């Protein structure tokens, strides 16, 4: 893949005030994006402006409450453009994990005949724990194998586990542990053929590729704004026909209509205001550096909004910046003696999130050494604990994870590689 020559990295970096940070005189290099990205100025401004001009609870008869309602309405539209949905299919919550628990409890409120739920070994615990908890309600949880060599889902095992008893398949779009992009569209189709509901965790994928909920035909899909330049907000997409029937646990005072029926309590309004601007930031990248029309990841001739088209271009521009850096990192890490990279084969779809180990060194010690040089990487299992356990690494401290973002530079990658080389000696 070639670098996008129109991509102005200096402009992109200038949008993120946090990039000015230094550690022991080293400029901070943020490779911790898969754990949460940095935030552009326009998101900070939106949070600030909300608290000055719109700070009120919802549904009042006065100016700030009207403003607040408008901010939330606009955010649903922005997220609908981000995911290819309708605004009334977008709900907000505390974070993905909490929304997924709410969803799991609501979907199984009155258990029917189908009592099996499928989860995978590759998933983050947030798309496993809420389903595993349903054993208490009499559900049987079946776990699909991940191939340890390739860090990909064993599709034969998945197919074998689907049956007329499957109530729901919990599916991972992309692995936050090793970057594998899973065959989500095919997995959803197979689940639907078996008559099951699908819940997709797109938290990691949403930063790395365009989500099109209609194209993949997800029933429910979750993501988190703090993974794509926004504040700490969880987002739930629900296919309207199903979502409007969801027996969510709610207060008597709460609306029974979508999308509010799952939105318990007062929402994080200022965070929601910032989330709109996170989408606008990606759309801005699309306007500046993107390619319009073909290659946007969209199917057919479906008419889409201008902002969605810009978002799709923005996603592509980011990917075109990150992928060559990721390839360089994969090549160079693999050539360092004592370093082992974990993840899918080179021709398999993946995000620019790269995990590795250094022989004889615990991941936390490596991360600590790198941190002193201003190189921010994560260590451990990143809540993809089952995956790390299956790789046999849990006892020895897990993985070191470096994730690329649109603001990372080649110099930062070189700095990281040089330090890894030094630590591997
Ligand atoms: C793939 C994946 N799923 C789910 C989550 C949980 O998201 P949240 O922190 O919004 O609950 C994360 C967070 O790291 C993640 O990476």
C-alpha cells in the first residue's frame, strides 16, 4: 500500500494539543490508541461550549434545555452518519461494557426456547462477560475457538456451534489484542441463517475502518467514542425493528421509545457534544485528504449523506497513513532477534495494532522502559484476556501492544523500533 501523498501529517498533529507533552525531554509518542486515542481541539471546544451554553437537563422549556436537546439530536445524526444507521437507531450510554450488560439483560428478560449463546475466544471481555453472566438465566454459552497460530476465528467451529438452539451470536469485528479483522459479515449471515440475533463489538474496528451496519446487517453493534477521538461515551446501534421491541429495564419515567428506552438516567451531555465533533474531525480529514466515490467501502448505489461520504473518505485517508507504518513495524519487529509478533498472517485483513513479546522480558518491564523514553505502549491482556490466555502468555505478563493512529509519525515508529532492538539485546 502506498502512502497518501495529500495527507498533511503536520495539520493532523496540530489538531491534538496532547501531542505537545514531553517525558524526560522526549516528545510523547502515543502508541496507546487502541486503549483510547487523543482528542482534537474541536472536541475539547465542544465539551467546553456545551458546559457554557447548553448545560441543562433534557426536555425543559427554556433556552439551555432546548440547546441541550439539540446537541443530543445532532449527535445521534452524526453517529448515524458514522455507522450508516438512522438517528433513532443510535443510543448513548456510559461505555460499551455497560451498554452491553444492559442489552444482554434486556434481550434475555423472558427466555424463550432458544437457550444457546455463542461467544469467541478472540473477543474483549466486554463482549463475553455480559453473555457468560446469562448462565444464571439458564443459557448455555458456547465458545468458538481461535486458531492460535493465525489469531483468527475458527470458522468451522463457529459454523458447527450454530444451530436451531442458538439465541444469539456475540461477534468481534476486530481484535483489540492482536489487530485481526474478523469475517463479520459472513458470521452475521450464518447466524441469521440459523435464526439467531447478532451483537457486534466494533470498539476496536471503528477507528480503523468504515462501519456500515446495513451492509453487514448487524442487529446490534457497539462502539466507544474515546477510541475514535471523542470523550468517554458508549454507543449502541440497534436495528430499528428489533430495538423498538427490546424489553429494556427502565424507569417508569423513562421513554419506552427508541432510542431512549435503553438510556437510563441523565446522559453525559458534554461527552455527547464532543462525540459529534469526533465524527466531524474524521469527516474533516475526508474533505481534506480523502478520495470521494469509489473505494469508500460502500456497497451498491445507496444514497448517503455528504457527511457520511466524508467520514468514509476520512477513514480511508487514516488507513492509508497508518498501513504503511504498520507494515514497516511488522517487518522490522519480525527481524529483531528475540521478538515474536502475534497476529494474523500478512495477507489477512488487520488493523494497524501490533502486539509482540520480547524473549526473556516481561511485557510490563518493557512498557515501563519504553514509557521512560516517551513511548506509550500497553502491556498485559488489554481485557482480551481469553486471547492472551489461549496464546499461553497470561502467566508471563502478556503482550506488548503498539497501536498506530492518524497522528503517529515514521520517526516515532523508528524511535520505538530502536528501543525494542536495544531491549531485545
Ligand atoms: C474490542 C473492545 N471491546 C470492548 C471494549 C470496552 O469498551 P468500553 O471501555 O467502552 O467499555 C474495548 C476497550 O478496550 C475494546 O477494545
